[in-house]
């Protein structure tokens, strides 16, 4: 699992966002090592919807070249950790 409380919170938020955005995916199905296509059934249209939801939720831009490289939940979490500022006063 992600190493810090903030990382875990981001992962949990992503799981909830994925369940709300991707048809037929529940929070319980989304694991850190889940493959978007093989494990969760995310097709190209669902990926576009998911990226749009991520951009809206975290107020970041995910270039399509980057989005195409995100194939697992862990890769999305790592990408978000690299572009989303850590909350002020958060636990490390």
C-alpha cells in the first residue's frame, strides 16, 4: 500500500472516483496493482472519462501521451503524487 497517510488518502479518493466514473467497477475491486484494462475492464472511452474526472478532482492536466502510459492504478497514484501538491500540515 502507499507508504504515507496522504498517499493512502489519495489512493482511497482515486478508488472512489474510479467506482463513480467507470461502469461496473466497485471500490472493493480497485486495488493498487489492478490493471485498468485486464482487471477493471477500462476501455479507451472509459479511460478518457476517468482522466477527465481525475483532472477535475485534482485540478491537474494529464496530457494524452501521459494518460496512454497509465495502465495500472499504481501508475495513476504515482503520477498524481508527482503532480498534486501535498496538503499543508499533512502527516508524512
